[in-house]
């Protein structure tokens, strides 16, 4: 099955300094994280600001989901952490 992102929710993981969102492959839930540095590098987020990082995620959602789907297609893992390198 193809990876889908029907759930638009996302949350900030303060401990990991990243934003969490979920994809689905059929019935299987696939967690994804985008590192704070990757979101802040776009210039739209204030480092350390949960609100700013969530806004940056929302602004770049389509790009993030595309990158996430490509990462998932390359290798099937239980969890993905997207970094700035994934967006280069």
C-alpha cells in the first residue's frame, strides 16, 4: 500500500526538539519527526518556540509530506527522523 497522511495533526516534542506527525501504510501507523533545525532553517521559525515551529511545519506541510513519503519509499522503518539533509 501507499503511504498516506489523512491525519493533519502534529505536535511538538520538546524533549527531542522536533515536530511529530504520523503517516499510514494501510493499517500500520508510521511515526515521523522533523528536527527543529530543519524547520528553523527555512527562516520562518524561531528556534525554541513551539508555536513558531508548528507554524513553520504548517507552512511547509506539502514539502514535508513529500520528503517523508520519499524516505519511506527508500526503506521501510518503524520511525523516521527527517533532518535538514533530507530537504537538501
